[in-house]
C-alpha cells in the first residue's frame, strides 16, 4: 500500500518536472529575453554583458535548475509588457479567479443536487422532462455563448445585473474580495452561472442516475416499510448514498473550472488570472504564459493526485488490482 | 444476402438506413449538416456579396436591421448588416466556411496522428506502448482547450510578427488537432491489441509481411468503425474549440472571420441594440454544433450496440 502511494507520488513529481521543463523551454527559447529587456538599439557589448548576467551561457541543466529554484521561490521574472514582476500580477489577480471558481462550484453543487433529486423523484413529471431536455441544450452550448446570451438577456434587455467587471471590492490583508459589497455580489451572479452551468448539468445527471439506481434497492423499500416519511427516505437514505461519486466528479471538475474560467473571465472582463493569460497569449508575453502554465499545471497534478489517493482509500478493489499488477 | 447485388442495393436494404429513417431527430440533423456544408463549399455562388471585397462595402449601409430598407441607401438585407455595412448573411456563409474548414482539417490531423500512434502502441507493445500511452495520460490531465491555447501562444511566439495573422488559420488547425488526438489513440490501441492476436494477422506474419504492411493493410480496416464515431464527436468539439479561441481573440484573424470571430464582433454592439450582429452567427454556430453532436450520438449507438 505504501509502495503504491509512493509510486503515485513519484509519477506526480515527474509530471511536475515535465510541466516545469515545458515552461522553462518557453521562457528560454520562445521569447528572446535579451531582445525584450534591451530593445533593438543595444550594442554587442551590452548584449554580451546581459547574457552573462542572466546566466544564459551556462549549461542547460544549470539554467533549468535555476529556473525551478526561482519558481519555487515564486519568482517568475518580469512581464514583457509593463515590466511588472509576474508573481505580483498573479497574486493581485488570483483572489478574483478563486472567488469566481468557488462561487460557481457551490452554485453547481447546490442546484445540481436539488435538480437531480427533483428529476429522480418526479421522473415522469412534465417539469422533470423539461429540465432534462433543457439540460441537453445547455451541454451543447459553448461556454462563451452562454455568457454572451446571459449578458444580452439580463444586462442589456432587462438591465438587472452588471455585465462586466467585479464591482466594488474590499481589501482584507492582501486579499481583495468582492463578496462583501452589494455591487460585488451582483457582478458575481452572471459569471458564476456561466462558469458553473456545465458542471451543474453534469452533477444533476449524475445525481439523478444514482438516485434512480438506489431507489430500486431493498433498503429503501425496507425504510418505507418501517413507515419513515418520504422526506427522510429521499434525503436521509437515498441522497446520502449518492454523494461519494458526486463529490469525486465535482473534485475532478475543479480543474476544468479553472480552465474554463479563462473563457468566462474574458466574456465578463473579470480581472482574474484567466484574463491575464489570454492577454499574454495575444501579446506574446512569454513570462506570464510560462508562469501561468506552471501554476495551473501544478494545480491539475495536485487535484489528480488527491482524487487518485482518495480512490485508493475508499475502494479496496482498486487497491487490490494495483497490488496484483505489481506482483506480476 | 446475395453477393450480386449492387452496392447501392445493399445500402438500401441495410439496417443502417432503416435505423436512420426511424429517427427523425437524426434525419433533421443530417439535413442541417449537409445544408451547412453545401453553403460553405459553394459560398462564392450562394452568398449575395463577397464580404472580403472591401470595394463592395458601403459604409452608409452600416447597422441596417434585418429585412428593413436602409434609411440612406434603401437597400434591404435579409439578416441586416454590421458596423461596416457588410451583409451579415454573406459574412455568416463565409464564416461557416472558415469554421468548417478548420474543424474538419483539425479532426483529420488528430485522427491521422491518433490512429497511427494507437496502431503502433497496440501492435508493438512494450516500452513504445508505455511511452505513447503515458504521454496520452499526461495530456488528458489538462483540458484540451487549455492545451490548444498554449500551442497557439507558443506558435505565435515563434513566428515573426508579420506572419502571425497570415498563418493564424494553420496554427489554429495544428493547435486544435494536437489537442484532440488522445481518444483516437486510446481506442485504436485497444482494438489493435485484440486484433493482433487473431489468426488472420498471424497468417499475414507467417507469409512474411512486414509489420508496417500488416498494421496498415490488415489491422487498420478492422479498427475503423469506432474511429468514425470518435471523429464525428471530435468534429463538434473542434468546431466549438475553434469558435471559442476565435471569440477570445486568439484564433481566426479579423481578415478571415469565422463564426466565433463574428460573435466576438457582435458582442460589441449588443449594448447599443444591434442584436442581429450577434444572434444570427450565434444561432448558426449552435445549429452546426448541435446537429453534429446529435449525429455523433446516433452513430455511436448504431455502430456500438453494446453501449446502448
């Protein structure tokens, strides 16, 4: 068991180094750091001096180690545009993205479970059918189109909610939050729905399928035979048993929420790291791209590691199959 | 079934056609996809004007609502015009051409890459197999849209600035193609591992055929039907990926607008009440993506009865 965990850990570390290598190669070769720091009119001597100072003449593995060491100390160099340290830019924008991701994940979880339970209990009702077929269209709609259509309906036609930005923010230490002001909360609604809609339909379908499966089982019939009220049967017995797969899927989806935040942030001009990344791609700002890749790559590797280890802990069958593969 | 019957005759009696006719949703999606493809292919003949021809544009025609004569010139446009007086219907038809072209070529690239790697991994086994499949495992950890964005960004960094817009479409195709190869490789590898143990492959090996020939001539034809299903589903994904990238401004350049670019332009005029510039391209994209998706689902059910 310990061996499996160690092997899984080793695999994650390897992938992390690979991600770091890709971002290092981008940093070092795609953008030309010397040209970008000095400009076109620099003399040959100035160039040589800077190349020496940046350590660009060192052997590749020394440079790579230097890059990783600096990245571990949260030093990603300066942005080509504006010459601001990339680490500062990320720290400044990270709260916006994390708050958006958190709120949309909660939205997806809450409404996904409610809608899933509802459609499972009244599975032949008209509104359940309506919810199911609407969700099919929702899945086929690209994220950006959902955002644009929501803006059209709620910001332009009805004028209820703001269409861009974060609203007013409150500074708590280094963290700027928009969850404590009215305009901040209003600004959160449309982006959070846009980002969470896909996850919501996913969770809804999963909860529905699991509920239908569990409601057929003997212990449910037994609970009803004991004369328990329907509410207790549905929520205390059935829903509780659906939650393990739901939590796993929701956890795995956290990664894609971060990826799709890029799209949502662009649609709503939300000042987070996703918008920063898209601007970096557009203006070929290599240090920002490489730092973003490193950050998001680490996030994905960690999420996958946690999910895999949880599986190992929860399901003995997976553990056994891994052990068997080891012995052969 | 007699072998003498013509190919058409056999097709007319097949389960495939029978199932197709029995599913009205599939027939409708098929008709929509065929119509959109025809529109895109014959764009020059069908479109009322050529939206890329700057000479034919009249700024006075700008912001004409659909089906209403323009206040200055009196011209009428079926779907209205955008800010530069460009006929929206023509822009959509030509945008459809860009979207479909990028989607189809990206899928072909992903398919060729994925099928070859899957064949090699499945047939060779050993460390080649481990290497290819490990790479696939790592790649699917990351959402494909993120990978496509990254490839696009790197390519932009490597290209000199004046070539960035020129080669944008090519870069887009490569970026989307490279981000979607994994499902092809995984499926083909699995089937190849089953097929290579069968007698016909052993017979081919016995008569001394090389492994390349066995892979391409003998195994490949037997692993193609799941590939067709994946290709259709991937086409929908690729069209959406292209539209997303173009919408974000990191895809098709403004000189060759795809449906995504048109939606991006339309978003700017949403607040001033010119809803048609956004909604018509959006509806076209939705119809295309939804129909291809439904066709893919239907194909999967037909060719893979076990999954039903």
